[in-house]
C-alpha cells in the first residue's frame, strides 16, 4: 500500500514540511558544536553530500510504510531546524529534534514537537500515523531538550540506564524517558497539567519512625537484619500513604505491636549517605509502656534481629551517630526540626 503524500503541518507559528533539495545547504550551515555534542558526531563530518544522503534516506523510509518521517521546521519562511519520528512496532514511535545555530531559545522546538505528536496520534484514515504512544530519550544533562519535552506535553516516566558506548554520546550512562499517550488528557486541562507536573517535580522519600519509651525513659530500639546499627522502629512511607498510618503499620508488621502514634515529635532531614538518596524522617510519639511490652513482640524475622529498651548512653553506643542525635533530639523535644539530628 502506497503511503499518502507527506503532509505539511502547522500551528500558525511554526510549519513542518517535507525536505526539499534546496534545504540541504542551509541545514549544513546550521549545524554547530551544540548539535554535535548531543548527537555524538564530529562537526567535521557534516557535509552537503552527507546531508543529501540523509534526505534521500528519510524519503525512502517514509515511502516504506512511513517507518521514519523527518520534517523541516520553518518559522517566518526560514529553516530553523528539523523533527523526526520513527515507528517502534505497530503502536509506538520515538521522537527526536534539533534546532540550528541562531534559532534556539524561541520556543520553536516545543511547538514543532507538539505539532508532530498531534499528527502521530491522528488516525491513519485522517492522514496521521495512528500510533498510541510517542517517546523521547534525552541525556539528563541536556536541559534544553528536557524543557522542550515538558513544554510539548511529554511526561517524564523514568530513567533508562546504559553502559557507556551504548548511547549517542560515548560517555552517556543514562537517558531520561519522556512519553505521551494518545489517551492522556490535554495539558490545557487541569488533570493533564497536574499529571505533567507530577511526572517531573521532585519527590522526597519519607520515613516514619516511632519513639516508644518505658517508665525509666529508656527508648525502644530495633536491631535490623540489613544493617549493623540499631534504629527506632518504623520504615518508608508508601506512595499515597499518611506518615502517621505508615508508622503504625510498620510497627505492627515489624514487632507485632499495635501502638497508635500520638503527635509528631521531630522532623529530621537526612542528607544523601551510603548510596541512599536524601529523605525526611518523621518521628512520632509512641507513648510510655511497661518493659513487659517486650513479651508481646513478634519480630518480623526478615527485618528484625532483636529489640530492647535502651538508655540514651546505650543508644549512643548501638546506633549510628546521626540516629543517636535524632533520638536525643526527639526525647528532648526542644527542636521540632533537625538536619541529621543537629
């Protein structure tokens, strides 16, 4: 089946059209070190002949069931860059784009990608590609392209790790994956806008712990299976879970104790350490209990080796220094916020 003629697309500001032979010299002149850096080729390799071959290849790929389509980006009648879409299977496609020297920073790329994505999602009967998903893999160091993807409505889905040498740049070790589905609500709608922002705004890991004491002021500590140091009972707050609910759940799972947390005693920020990302630790008041409560403990063997009440001096000896500082700050109660217990 012969594909329809490659269309010309526009949003009224930028225009995407098929390559013409008289675009080649202008495109070559627009290549610079910025493009070479992110695409991983030598600027000296750019030539009229190479660009002419690339245009021939794009035309052949479009004629072969539109497996790859490249458009020139025009603004005010001038060639400012190009966008490309390559099919991935039946329902997916990958995106790439480039702006030429002197034409960056005006929003042309984001507009062009939006226009291209709309065409890719349009039904084949209406001249589009009829795909259901488009994605772009972007070097995390390429801030400009990351902004283009976001402004074009692509959501950040995660990071793809690669071994150096696998990517376009030989030193690349990962790619940020941005994508959009045909079923995603438009960014112009509140749901679509919030979903887009949620995809890339920072997410802080939260940990909830419980300070449980006996009548002598000793603190309940757990010896964990996955590290040498002792720590307060508690754990990571799940996505969408209340920190208060999380700490009660963790204490029940790890120790078999049902203790309803009272007020928040301390918020402690934990800097990145030992391979862990930074986190916020919330210490809740678990109240005062008799030492006999230990008889009711049912340890989760996968995580807990031992549990006991400890004096603050024993906490200093058994726990990591930052944990000991956090425990003391929570016990003293004079500072609602600390960083690494300080």
